[in-house]
C-alpha cells in the first residue's frame, strides 16, 4: 500500500512540474468548449433547415393547388364560352330593344 501511495504522490509531483500537462488540460477544456458551441450551432442550423424544408414543401403544395384551380377555371371558361356569349347577346338585345 505504501508503494501505491508513493506512486500517486510521484505522479502528482510530475503533473505539477510538467508545463506540457497543464497546457494539455487547457487544450482539452478549450476543445470541449468548442465542441459544445459547435453542437449548439449545429442544432440551430438543423432547426432553421427544417423550417425552410417545411416552408418549401407547403409552398409547392399551394402552387400546385393554385395551378390546378387556374387550369380548371380556364377549361370551365372555354367550355361555357358559347353559353356566356349567348346570354350576353340575348340580354344586350333585350336592353337595346327596351330603349
């Protein structure tokens, strides 16, 4: 038991006297702080990226729906063009005849 105590004391003395070990522990602490900040930044970027992906997804759905509605309105307008022209020409003749 006395040997392990003396070895621990010896290692402690070496650590205190060795400037490289102090520098190494400082680098470890600094590196750990950089890793923590990097993880926080990555999570923030991931959150913003998910928002952007969701925005583009819903934007594409609304663009497709808008295009379908416009095409439907144009087809409906073309199909009922004769009825629209006939309605206005009959009403226009009635209005002119009343004057």
